[in-house]
């Protein structure tokens, strides 16, 4: 199962935050690589992070500025981790 570096299981930044492993399982089992996933209630960006890790594109929508900033940070971290492991 995919693990999110730097984010312990019990650390939550959103009141209804889902575990990354759960969202990765859903994305992996119900979508195909390269698909575009829409998350209209993006919250802290867990689905977006799962999409990055699994080679899916995503559109995340969130109205609360506080959570938009958290999601942006998590997406940047996931992208940096992905690109750091890429070979030229």
C-alpha cells in the first residue's frame, strides 16, 4: 500500500480527511493510468496525492482557502517526491 512520506497515519489536517492508502486503493481499482479524476470536495488533497502517485491526472475543487493551501502544499510535496525519484 502506498504511504505518504512525512504524514503519520494519525496526523489529520482536515476533519474528514481520508487515509492516503484508502484513496490510492480506490483510484487504482476504479480508474486507469492517464485518466482525469475530478474531486469536487478536495479538502486537504488526499485524492490528488493518490492520483500523482498512480499516474492519473486530477482536478481538485475546494472552497475553503485554508484547505486549498494545505492541498497545494501536499500536491507540491507529492510532485517533488515523484520527480526526485525519476531518472533523466
